[in-house]
């Protein structure tokens, strides 16, 4: 049961504090975090689809 609760709490906290996380990365590295998240999401989605296809 813990293996379901801990990821749910982590996702909830990321969603809750997304603006602060994004602002921190923008100030620290001068990069928009939204672009990085989109690229990572598309890459993971492509890998999953490729694994399901082959």
C-alpha cells in the first residue's frame, strides 16, 4: 500500500509547488522548465510506444 501512497504524495507536492519549482530552475539555470518536461515526456512516451510495438 505504501508503494501507491508515496508516489501519489510526490506527484501531489510537485503539482502543488510547480510554480516555485519552475521559478527556482529559471533563476538558477536560466531555462524554462516546461520545455524540459515536454521533451522528457515525449521521449518516455516514444520509448513506451516502441517497446509496445516491438
